[in-house]
């Protein structure tokens, strides 16, 4: 069996500044979760600094 990685880029829209939680990524095999990451967060600001 060969293993590989894949990068997927995606964008977000936030209607206002603030801290927002991101649902953690999960990996599944045969319909069972075999791995997961911790909850991520975004600190959204009004303007870049």
C-alpha cells in the first residue's frame, strides 16, 4: 500500500473581527475515525498589521 499526503487550500469569510473556533480535521478509514487534530482558532482582525 502506498501512502501520500495532500494539501487542500480553502478560504474563509468572517463578517466581523473576533476569535473563532475551527472544527478539527479528522481522518477516517472504513467509516471509522482513526485520527484527529485539536480544535484550531482564528483571530480575525479589522486590518492587517
